[in-house]
C-alpha cells in the first residue's frame, strides 16, 4: 500500500485489510510523496516480503491513495507480470513506458475532490478500458479521501 502525500491513508486501510485476512506491506517514500527514485524502495519491500511470507502469486496487488494511487498504477501497469490487481484511490495520473500484462484495476474517486479532481480518474478509467484492461470504477459523493465502504469493496474484489 503506497501512502498519499505526508503519508496519509495507511492506518485505516491496513486495519481493514487485516479484517479481510490480507497481508499488507507498507513502504515509505523518502520525501513527502513518491518520486521515480522511490521505486527501488518498493522493489526492496517486495523482495523482503516474498522472502518472509508465503505469497499466492495469483493474488498480488499494489494499492495506493492519492500520489500513492498514481504511483501504484504506474508501478503496477509496468509490472503486470507480478501484480494481478491494482487498486487506486483518488489517483491523479499514471506513467508507463512499456505496459506488461493486464492486471485487473479498481479505481475509486470522490466527486468533490479538490486535490486531484475526479476528471483524472475519469480519464484514467477510459484510457485503461480502451487499452483492454478490466476496470472497476467507483465514484462517490465526497472529497479527497478513502471511503471505508469502497476500501471494503476493493478488498472483496481483490479476494474474488
């Protein structure tokens, strides 16, 4: 799970994932938010996690909120041979040079988001669908937040 700027969005997500029986690795960016150079941090956390926990390779997700959601999409689409599922709450963008594989994608975004407008997820969902990805997209009344009911829905979606 990749945090948003200032490391937001982690505690509630991790508690909810634990209730679903899902193990979560939580890397931290070096600065306030994610930069391209932080991807090596994510790689290291994945290596350590895979060496310590029995992981079902048919169920490996990368998730994130806000800037973390953007980074999760970027990392996940570039590594679709590893990640089977991508979960992004209120992302602003994604950047992929060469996409690999077709992981399933879950997006959630608040209609009144003033930090990263809903139009960003509208564009992301449309582009991914046009590229052949299976996208589950949920809009909700509210702002720049992770709604608990949608976190639960995304985790149930991941476990199916």
